[in-house]
C-alpha cells in the first residue's frame, strides 16, 4: 500500500520547469486556435495547475502569449547564430538545416510564434515584430562580416528589404511544409537558400 502511494506522488516542479511546462501547453493551444479563442482556464486545466498559479507566472493572457513568442524567437536565434569567419553561404546551409529541424521538432511552437502576427492585441504583434527584426539583424550582420558582401552591401535599403521579404517567404514555405509533410527537408533547405541569394544577386 505504501509503495502504491509513493508511486502516485508527483515530483514537484521547479519554478523554471513549471514555467517551461506552461509555455509548452500554451504553444500547442495557440498553434491550434486563434489568440482570442485560447482560454487561460484551459491552459491551467491541461497543465494540472490552478488558474491562480498560472497568473502568478503570467499576469495576463497577453503576457503569456508574448512569453510563448519570445521563447520561440530565442530558440530560433540561438540555433541560427552567425559563426565568425565562416562564409555566409556555408552558414546559411547549416543554419537552415538547424532551423528546419527545429520546425519539425517544435511544430506547435513554430505555428504559435507566427500566429502572433494575426493576434488582435497590438502589444503581441509588437513582440512578434521585434522578433522578426532580430532575425533580420542577425542575417544582415552575417552578410556584413562576409568579405564577399561586406558592411556597405548589408547596409543598403534594398538589401534590408530583401532579407525581410525573404523571412516572410521562408515562413510561408515552412508553414506549408508542415501542413503537407513534403518535400524532403533538404529540398526545402535548398529552395530557401536559392531564394535568398537570388534576391541578393546584383
């Protein structure tokens, strides 16, 4: 009897673990439904916590969704961080491979991240815009550090616009790829790479 009772005892989650659990639940729900249709009560129910505890971590739904978006943005930026001294073309291939593996492994989070653009809350859309701007800066910094392109090239208005447009293109491709399940990841990677360098060609 005591052994059975012990087996039912759950390990208490640390603050970081609980926050991560809540964000994972949120990513799934926000990926499946529009922002206005996700209820905090449902998040708490799935996570097995009280609504009060969830509000302890995230005071409002806006704060909660913003945290989901920021978590996904940080993940993407880490895995695609520029490597000093490595040509952009090589970095892009490796970065896209990592990015697409992330998209496959964290489909809910990826979809939730991009749902922020259509959220009715201006503050949430602002967080999303800041995340895209960070991705744009990261690519431009890699171009500036590459002798084949350089800082002058990376600083041009048309190049900044091309990179921002390419991010929208790559997002659309990845979301469609998740829906269809094809073609192979390598083909998606090559398609995205060709699109970027085609846009940057003189």
